[in-house]
C-alpha cells in the first residue's frame, strides 16, 4: 500500500470565489486515497500565496521530509495550481521532492512524469496559473495608473489625511485634524529655515504628530501635500505629476520652498536645537578669535550650575551665558522705534509694501513669459529628438529638468493669484510685537527665542563688550 501526504492550500479570493476551501479539498483528497487504496500519513494546511515556495507550512514539511527520507511515496493536492503558480520554481521543487523519495501528484490533473510527453502537459498546467496571475497583476497595475492620472490617491492616507469612501463607492482622502494642521505647520517651519528637518520633527511630535521619522521625511518630500499626484516612469512614458482631486494642505510655492531648503538650494540657517532656555543663542554667535560658531554647555559649581558660550577645537574663548544674553537683549532694543516716530514708521512701511505689490501684475506677466520660454525649449527638444539630433537619454534628462522648472513657475503663478494679504492687520500685529520685542524675547519659550535670534542670518560676532554683524 502506498503512503501519501495531503497538501491543502487556499488563498482568500479563491476560497470565496472558487470553492477551494480547506474542508472541500481534504474531503476530495481523502476520497481519492480511499478509492486508490492509499494510506494518508500527514495533512498539511497552508494559507499562503503560491507565487513562491517561501511558505511557512511548506518549509516545515520539507524539514520533516529531510528527517524522514523515503518514508512516503506521494504528496497529493487537488490541482497543480495548489502546488505552485511559478513554473520555474515548481520544476526545482519537483526535483527536490524526488531526491527526498516522494512524488508530487495532482489528483484532478494526474500526470505520469515518467512519460516524456507528459512533461509538456505539466508545463501547461504550471504556466496557466502563472499567466493568470501575471494578467491579473497587469490589469491591476494599469487600473491603478489610470486612477492616479485622474488625480486619485491610492493606498493608506499619509499623515494629515484620512481615507474616505463616497456614496458612489469611490475611495478618496481628505484632511484630518489635528494632524493636518501639524503637517502644515511643519512645512511652514521648514520653509523659514530656522530649524532643520530633524528638529522640526521633534517639535511636531511634541505638538502631537503621529508619524515615524522615516515617514516624516517621505511626507515632506511628497508633492501630494500641495495637491499633486506623482505618476512614475513606465516604458516610454516619463515620470510626471498631475493635479490631485483631494484638498492640498500647502501651496505649491511653499512646497517648492521646502524642497529648496532640503536640497540646499535656498540660503538658510540651520542652528542646533537646544532644549535649555539658558543657551538660546547657541549657534548664532561667532567666536571673535577663530570665527567658528560658539556652542554652549554648563559647568557644575559647588552650589549651582553655570552656563557658558564657548568655542571648540582648541580655542579657549569663553563667555558667561547670562552676560551674553543681556547684551543680546540690549541689541534688540535698537530695533524698537521711538513712540513719537511710530506713526511715521507705519506710513513708511505701508508705502514700501504698496510700492512692491504694485509690481505684482508685472511679476505675473514675467512668470508667464518664463513659462512660455521653457515650454518653447521643451518643444524644441522634441523636434531635436524627432530628427535624431539628440539622444533619447539626453532628451529624458533635459525634459525632466525643464518640466521641474515649469511646475515651480506654475506654483508661483498660482500662489500670486491667491487672495490678497491683510497687510494692515499684519502691520499692526508686527508693530505691537516690535514695540514689545524685549518682553517677547525674555518671556518666550526656547522656540520663540530662536525665531527672534534668526533675524541675524549672517550670525553675530561677540567682542566681549557688545555684538556686531557682518
């Protein structure tokens, strides 16, 4: 009497659609063994994809066979697609099983593999499920690509958004508070350049951001937040972006400003973030001896701690933190206008603002002209490609560069068309803050102090009695 092991594998869709439940497979296999007078030794239940043989229960079964070689004759399954959906892997596994003294066989697609012609039928039985899988995957890929081109985001919503389903059954994403406001704040803070991305991430976590550091890095690089969907490169179609259907959290201009900061194209300042409010100027001060940036630390005394700004790398320049903090406060007082000049100061700022914004129409025209110019260059590139005067690889690189420039200009143009700024309200708030800048600095937290300190992008040089700028 022959001895056989039964291999029963299901996947969720087949179990529901085709009736390949474990119970049904086992019943048919046992009936076959009873008719053929075969003894059942072991039943292996698997709930895993057949694309590869990296399956938990199958691996356990192989270990069992290696320990019990030549103790069974057959491993039975319903059809060959229960065994594998990859022809190449299937042939290798058949060879492995034969070396272990066991022959694989499908009870509903029986093949005598000792007959050479039957190997052609085996190839068909194994290739048909693989082709079916590949066709299904290709249809899914094209469907998802079409949905992206229509501006629909697919997958789990990123931080700041939530997945929704419309009444028509279509899935979409929409902003989700408070995460949306935190992500918007993160973009605005990055564009200012006062803190680097890691520092912004830490502050965002304190505000309640629910994201890992790696996801945060991917998010601040994702055009999705400015209302763009990325279409990856496929065959001859280059990678590009399309307008998304969901509501953007930030403007295109702000998104591109953040990318410039992250790529180092925008001049900005990235001081080290300090949690200790006693050293708010750390990273803003330049050593008068070696011109390096001063760092800060504390020294333990007998009764209390003492804080110092000091240089590194052998330079012994050092200043008491309390002393330099007071000097900086006195420096801030120089920005406060005298009360009798406040009205004149306000008029001058208004005139300067309106003088700059009067050119907004000319700026829009200039941006439009620049867009037309780059589009003309892109058209010329296509003509060079069609006449074989330029290599396809060079064309793709230059097209990507031109397209990126056009998208940034379009973002600036869209931003310039937004609602006008409430300048009078901003001016009143700004003047009040300016008149009280000393109090705001003294009473502010470490973040507020660092923001005020960033008024000096070229940093401050300390000479022991005062500070001066470059």
